[in-house]
């Protein structure tokens, strides 16, 4: 991650002179197709942070934090629920009409069950941990997107540079063939063949340029940045093990802990909360009597029958089991993914070494074929065939080099490394 990604620069210096590259980079002026500048002050971490800051999921996290804060305030209250004002009245107006009246005024206050407040605070604490751990988990998800986009841009840039070089070579060959046709050394059909080859390479270059610009446009749309980092190549860590500190696992582990706390809270709350009524009563038997006043209180205690409370507990147990299984499955998937990416990375490194040797051989063969064609010892068709093999070997070598970098990034991603 701390090494500079210099492959693209090496390719540019190897293939193209500055004038040709400038022509490639500045022939368009639309925002969506103008090549993005590269900044040495911008790194992979900065791009991930910029992408995170504009992600819509931040609104959800902030809303969940506000909800947790409201639950914390509720857990500090004297009452488990909102107290209620109570007013009652009885009279015999439509019956004997003797003037009997009774008034009852008071306040109903839901009470905490023993241990309920402490259990609720534990649940809230675990839920806050799950929300906090969702931040690095989200960053890790966005890091995967950013990594893939940046390496896609590098691959597209390599294809563009190679396509431009191939077009330049075929155009030069077309010019040489045209001169030899005018001198009578080659047939007109050879010129048509060279023109067709040059046109095909030009079309391939135009496609590569469009794909390159489109990949940069996707980067712009997702990250909100109009500049590319100069460094985003990563270093592979030799440690392939993962633990619960992995952001993708930690958030699931915190969810499991939260569901455990909620299950314990549900067991305490298996019965409804008792309510305490405190109030006054004012009554008289008939209109000739005065009101008798009294102060009283009563408490309502739900019975908490098993037939009514067990569904709540079993539902909480289901949530625990589901969250635990999700954690274990994800842990298993990550281990498999790490091993798969590592094996692919090692195989690609071997393929890159093989591609280097193959490129060297095809380059030598192409050089000899070019000399033979110039001396009239071989046909144009043979040269084009050998040239195509050399082009393919060149593309394959640089493609494998970039794939090594991309697989290294994927391995770090599977291990939970956030840039």
C-alpha cells in the first residue's frame, strides 16, 4: 500500500513518446471523457474516506445513533413508560336521580420490573457497539468498490497504451508497404491487407479509449473526486488468518451480543410491567350530603402466564440463533475467500513470469520476421501473423502484472484491511 504504483508510468515510457501520449490524453474536452489528473497528495485511504463521506448509508447510521440516544434517556426515567392521567366519574342521573356522585382523579405510573432497567441498559450498550462497528464494516465494503475501480482504470489504461502502440506499429507497416507497392516490390493486395490491419488496430484503440474514459467516469460518480491517486498498489501480508477484529465479522459479533442482551431483557420482561395508581376520590350518596374525600393507591401486577410470555422469549431465541449462524457462515466464507484469492494470486505470479519469457521470445521472433520481410524473404501475411502473436504476448504480460496487483488488493480486502 505504501509502494508507488508505477507500472502505468513504465508502460508509457516503454511504449510511447511524450508527444504521442499527449495526443492520446488531450484530444477530448468533455468532463466525462477527459482523463482525470493524478495527484501524489492523494492516496487510497483518502479515496475511501471521500467515498464514505458521501455514502447514503451515513444517514441510516446517524438515525440509529439518535434512536439509541433516545433509548438511553428513556432508561434513565423513573417510569418504564409514559405515566397517564386518570379521571373517573359515576352518578345516578339516568336511574334514581338522588344526586349520587363519585369522582376519582389520579395518576397511573408504569413501574420498572426488578432488573429490567439494568438489562435495558446492557441491551442499549450492545446495540451502540453494533452501530459503532458498522462504520468500519461500511468502509470495508466501500474499500472493495474503490479498489476494483482503481484497478479497472489501471487495466483500461494499460489496454489503451498497448492498443495505441499496436496501432502505431501497424500504421508504420502500412506506410512501408505503400512505398514498396509504389516501387513495384509488393502487390496491391498487400497494401489492402496492411490497410485492413491498420484499420482494425485503430478501431481497437478507439474502443480501449472509450472504456478507459468510462472507467474514470465511474470513479468520478462513485467517489465524487475528479483526481486519481498516484499510489494505490498494496503489499500482501504473509498472515492469512482472520479473527473477530475483522470489520465484517466484528459487526456481526456485536449484533450477536446485542441479540443475547435483548434475549436476557425479554426474559425479565416476560410479564407486563406493574402500574401504580395514586389519586383522590370524592363521593356523596345524594344531593343533600357533602362530598367525602379520600386519598388512595392501587397496584396492578400482570400474572405473566407462560402461554402468553413464552412466544416473546422464543422469538428472542430465534434472533440469537439467526445472528449466530450468520456470524459463523460469514467467518467460514471469509476463510474460503482468502484461500481462493491467495491461490489465484500465486498462480498469477507464476503466469506473469511465464508471460515475460513468452514476450521475450515473440519479440525476438518479430524482430527477425521484420528483417526477413524487409529483405523480401517472407510474406506480409507471415509478418502480420507473427506480429499478432507478439502483440498478444505483450498484452498478456502487462495484463498479468496488473492482475497481480489487483489480486493483492482483493486479498487484503478479504482479510479486512481498510486502507
